[in-house]
């Protein structure tokens, strides 16, 4: 059995996300899950492990005006996937 280290429960959360990496490049991606401490994301290029990033999430339902929330975070893990990379971002409070 794998031990879960998270203090907060993750919920499935699929939304369009913009991630700005060091150097100012913006990556369009989508979220996979969310907790009070971070997010799981699918991105098309590999960010640096430990990089500080800016995450902007569109919370509006499809067809509604855009409503965004922004947070700073740090890339805590990155693994290759069929459709790019699965990364974890821990929010910096």
C-alpha cells in the first residue's frame, strides 16, 4: 500500500490553465486536480523541477465570461505522459 503524504484532499478539477515559467514564457495547459496546497497539471513541455511559476486558472464554466484566479507555486515533480508532462505545483503562500 502506498502512503499518502498530502495533508489536504485532492479533487478532480479540469480547467484551462496558463503557466508562466522563469524567463516569462507562457504555457497553455489544463489542470487535472486541485487541493488547498497545489495543483496537478498537464503541460506540453517540461518545466524545471523546483522552478517558481505563476498559475492562472479560468474558473468560469464554458460559455460564460472569463473569471481567473492567479497563484504562485513551485514545480515539485514532473513525469512524462503520452500527451506531454504531468507536473505538480505546490502553492507558495
